[in-house]
């Protein structure tokens, strides 16, 4: 009996070892069943067979547990790979495609798709699919009121059915049933894509589906794996949407910054154009010059400025429109009413030049290339500058005519009372009590319109008056130095006209009568300069020397003597010397110092030292012919004036 028990135990041990070997080789279930069948055929006892069956069931249980663990580890590894994939900077479409592909691989399913809810939550739209065999799957609209997706949304977790079309545990949706029929699907699992909404409340943005084309029962591990994948997909989809919004916002910001830079550059260019044109207006340039500069700044070959009646005021290139062109008046009115440029015929544009509601004129241009928004802004800027030019032109035309009439009356020296002339001048901001100089300028080649316009601008800038008399310009300018005023006017007008300007000036005058006399004297200076061949020279009585003294209506002999030999006379008075008497002897002896010494009864060295002192006082050029003549004339006038004064004073002394 003991021998039989030992034999049975050895047999059981051998059988158990065989089961362990099968477990280690991962043998199929049939191999384990074959061990039990062999033991039964070999006559194993009932107790031994029971132990063997228990050992077989335990081995199979261990194997199943190991299989599930391997499957779980494989699923987790695949989930980690999926998470790594979803961490890449995909867009929403890329995320959804990755999710459906990974879902099929994780569960070994035949098909997977994602349906996203519409904003109103009433419908879901299939946005990504993998493993489908019909073209109608992608983009299919599924109502959110039933089906496995509705169950998953209500449970806030996975919901599956082994045979979708024959399962009555949920409400069927025709659209989803049609999809299952078309794709031949049976087993379906739905997982909600859960996200955290406003206020921390959890919402579902869509549903992830996996399906098989056979009846299949999903295990708890597969359900948990799909739930984790759904959470990853929802987070990745939110991140992708956020990234897409961020990219869109960054793009919008970049576009806005680019537009801002363009706007800033356009504003800077517009300001530069306006500054340049206004500078021309404020410096007195005529409308034609402003129009030419505007055409250059705008880059247009043809530009025309018209008044409200359609008359041409200034033009550059060919005229874009004729006054009687069809529809021109309508386009001008449209431009004024809309306050912006409007198209005209021939590819041109019409822009109003306005001051408030008043239409001052219109600017017509024909660009070489189509005008964009920036070009139209520059056109409006040029029109504003031309409006200022038109206002100045109109103001100058009204005020200028009144000033010209006043200056004409002052030059005529008629019967008008001085008080009346002074009052008219005060109304025009001209103070006749202040000293003024008279300048008569003759441009060589005639005055022309350009010189007349420049004279108006110059008179306005210098607070003076102007008149055009034949081929000469007559100016009355505030100041006391006629020579400097004449030279400044000659230099500027010569630069503007590009040809010489001969000028005669006189003054200053402080009353209407003095203005008439200074005008005659300036005329005589101009005639004297012309007679002497001084074309392009500016001269006053002072620059003409003794000729100026002769030409003057009221010769200032004292002033002439003071200018010529005043320092010598002052030195004689202060130092009790005889420099003037020495000069007289020097000139009387034909500029011979030795003979002058004999006349003065002094040593020749004394005369030489006195002449050196004269040179220090009058500057080294006093012996040049023209200066020497003025010095001799001044000495003669001084001596004559002394004699006359003595004769005038003798009766006084006799009476005394």
C-alpha cells in the first residue's frame, strides 16, 4: 500500500512538472487538456485526477493573468507612445488623425472615428476616421440624442455594446445605424472627450468611437485604456485649439504690427509731403511751383489745378481733363460731397481742395501706375496743401490790391491829406512814422509775372509795399539802411529769376512827402548806375559817393563830409593837430609830401607822419583815385562850410 502511494505521488509530481513546462512554453489550452486525458487513460485514481484538474485550472489562471498583465503593459506602453505623439505641435486635424489611428492600434479594432459636437450640442460631426471603407463616413452628421455616443456622454465614461445593431439597451439613431450598416460594424465602444469648461465644470466636446466588424466583448482593461486615451485626446485637442488660436492671434498681431508700421511710414511720408508743400506756400512760391513740387512728390506725370469754375490755375504735363469734358462737373461735385478723391476719365483722379465746406479748387492727376490707399492719402495731403496755397493766393489778391493802391497814392504824392494816408496805412499794418527805404529794381530782361509774384511775396514777408512800374519793381521796406536793403533784394530776386537785377535805393523816409522824395532819389540812383554800366549792381547815394550827393533832392553835405573825412576832423579837434590842413596842402601840391612841407613850413618827415596817421584813420585805400576825389571834395565842402558859418556869425558879433 505504501508502495502504491509513493508511485501515485511520483506520478502526480511528474504530471505537475509537465503542466509547469507547458505553462513556461505558453502552450495552448488543448495541450493542458491532453495532459488530463493522458492521466485518465493511464488509470489515475479519482483523487489524482481531481488534483490534476485543479493544477491545470491554476496553470491556465496564471497564464491568463500573465497575458492580461502583458496586455496591460503593452497597452500602457502604447498609451505613453500616444501621449508622446500628441505632445507634438499638431493642429486640431493632426491631433484627431493621430487619436483615431492610435485607438485602432491599442484595441486591435477594425475602425475608429471622432465625432465633435456642434456649439449648440444637438449634433455631432465625424471629423476624423481611420479604417473606414465608405466615403460617406468622414463628415457624417450624427444627432447627439441617442446611440453609444449619447450613452458615453451621459455616463461621462466609456459605453460599449457587443453587437450594436441588435442591442436594445440604448436608443438607436438612424444615422449611426446607417453608418454601422455601411461599414459592417457590430461591436462599438464610445468614449467621451471630456474637458474642463468655464467655472471648472466638466463638459464633453465630442466622442471617440472604436468598432469591430464582428461581435466582441470589450474587457475592463480595454475599457480603461480607451478611457485614458479619450482623456489624452481631449487634452491634446484643447491644446491644439489653443495653439491654433495663439498662432492666429500672433499672426493677427504680426499683421497688425505690419499695418501699423506701414501706416506710420505712410503718415511720415504724408507729413513730409505736407511740410514740403506748405514750406513752398509760406515762402511765397507761386501756385505753379507748388503744383510742380506736388507732381514730383506724388510721382504723377500729369497734374492740373482748377478753380471751382473749372478754369486752369496751374498744370504739369498734359491736362488730364478739359473744362467741358463730359461728366467732369459731376465728378468734381462727387469729390467735394464725399470729401475724398474720385475716379475721372482716362484713369485719372479728382480730389477737392477745400476749406471747411467751401470748395477752393480741384486737383486732377493722371498717375503712371494705379494709386493704392497710400497714394490716395498722399493725393488728399497734396490737395490740403494746395487749398492753403489757394487761400493765400486769394487773400493776397484781395489785401494785395488794397496795399498796391495805397502805395500808388503814396508814390504819386497827390492832394490826399497825410493824415488820411496814414490812417489807410495803419489799417494795413503799415506804420508811416517808422523809417522806410525805397528800392527800385529792374530785372534785366523785363519783370514778367514771376518777378511780380515774387515781389508780392517779398513785400508780405518784410511788411513792406510793392508796385510794378513798367520794367521796374518799386518796393517800400522798413529800415534805415537803403544800401543793405537794395543788396539783399537784388541777391534774392536774381536767384529767383536766374538773371541780373539792377537796383537803386534811397531813404530813409518817415512821412508821405519823404517817401515821394526817396522814390525820386532811388530812381536817379538806378539811372546813374545804368549810365555807369553797373548792370546787376545795387547802389544807394552812399555807395555812389559825391554822385549820390549831386543826385539827391536834399543833399546832405554834412553827412557826406562826415563819411569821407569825419575821423580826421574828430582827431584834429581832440588832439589839436592839423591833419585836415596837411591833407589840403598834400592835394594842392600834387600829392608831393616835400612840397606840402614847404607850404606848411614843416619838415617833410612831419608831413609823412601826419599822412600815416590819416591812413590809420581813413583806412589804406583813401589815396585811390575815387576815394581821393571824395576826400578832396569833402575837404572843399568842409572849408566852404566853415567860411559860410563864419560870415553868418560876424553880424552877431558886431551887434554884440
